[in-house]
């Protein structure tokens, strides 16, 4: 009897998700003040919930994913990005004040010298830093109200915790004795520790005239913010006129 060929249909093997067979790499990284971890292999920043700032994160990454664990719990997963120097940010990972700055339209900042200061604040928020912005008169109104309500220490502590404090329109009014002392304390709390950005229509050479209410405090303030600071001098007409 002649042999009868046997035909059998061969089913193709199921294709598993590529991540099932990816090589895994492990590392421990500290969550920085900008609420990001820095993956040195890619020179890339990945955001982590701001509540994890200062904690050590256990990171598992593959060819396609970056998984972050803190205290044994998964806190986030990102698609891996190999572009050096980039930030992979999730809006919800930022603190509320950072989110507020990040969501503002760039048109909000189109205001000359104030535009430069708030643009720097905007970029700092994008990078995960805590930023506070005050018009100088509003700052002293808040200070006076805090003193009346016996919450001045709490208010100063809030200012001191911000990574960047922006004070706009400095010099629109000569400061009185108490305002000078308050300003000196605010600056002293930040000196050598946190950043402060002061925006003024006046040339720096004229700042002393704004601080004449207390010459001792004036000398201390200018010594801390002028001699060790970086100065930007803008020339040209106001953007309000354009």
C-alpha cells in the first residue's frame, strides 16, 4: 500500500509582549528637590510624586520602561527616553504651586522685566522646584496680616521653604523701619541656602535710597543680595508698549 502523506497545519507561535523578555536593570536613586530621579545611563530625568522628595527610590528599567518603587511600593512607570538632558514629567507629580505655574499661558509673562523673572520661575516649576512670587507691596501686606494674626513665624517659614522666591516691583515705595527688618529676616533665612530673585525698575545704585529707614539693616540687606548676586540689566522700552 502506497504511503499516504500526512499533512499537519502548524500554528505560528504566539508573540509575547516584548517587555516579557527584556533584560532588567536595577539601581537605587535619590529623589531630588525637583521631584525627579536622574538616570545616569541615559542622562535623563524622570518625575516622581513630590511626596517622595529626599527618599531613596528603587528603580527597575528595561529597554522600553522605567519603573520606580519607594518603600517597596510602585509609585510610577515611565516610557524610557534615551534623549540626554531631557525631562519626562507627569503634571500630577508636581506640587500644586508648581502645577499652577506650569499651566499658565506664556502670554501671562509678557511684561518686560517681570516677564524675565516669572519666566525663570515658570522654568523652575517645570523642573520640580517650589516657587513663590510676590509683588513687594503684597508681600508686606501679607507680612503685616501675619503679624496681626500671630502667624508671622509660620509665614516666614513658608517663604523659607520655597526653592525660589521672586519679589517684583522692588523700589516702588520707600520701606519703613519694620518692613526693612522683615525684609532683612526674609533674606537672611535664604542667604546661602535658597534662591531669591528681585525685580526692580530702579538701578541697583539707587536701592539704598529705598532702604533709608534703617541704615544698619540697609547695609546688611544690600551686602547679601548685591555683592553675591547675578545681575540682569534690561534696556529698551516696556513690552506693554508693543
